C-alpha cells in the first residue's frame, strides 16, 4: 500500500502539475485511494529500451500490478483523479521467482 501511495503522489507531483486531492478510505477487504492532479493526461507505460539512460518509468506498472482496480476520471477543472483499490491481502500467491500473470 505504501508503494502505491508513494508512486501515485510522486506521479501527481512530477507529471501532473501538482497534487490537488488525496483520500484514503477503508473498504471491506481493500483500501480505496484517490489522488487528483492538474493534468488531464492519463498515465501510460512506455517499455524501456536496453541501455536507456533515463531513470524511472516503473511506477505506473507497479500501481497497476498491485491494485485490484484502477480507474481514471477527468475533473471539471481539467485535471484527473486516479482511484485505486488496494487489497488488504495479496492478489495472488507470492512467487519467489517473480513469475506473475497479468492482472485481468
């Protein structure tokens, strides 16, 4: 949960023009988190090329992998709110080799 929170807030600050909203609510079996920023641009994943010297690019895939649900909605002021549901128990058994299926 801490990693998802850190990545969402960092992305809002670094790519979204600033954090304008943060909520966290306990739901049955999940934590629902909403992070709002000033940018209407939705996050995307761009695969890294071997030897790419630019750091970063791993946060959005981590958010998607660790969240049971991710939704993005525009705001009347031109920004967006990203809502995630983070399970309080793992989505799948932990595999020491890191061989996980893609989330549905």
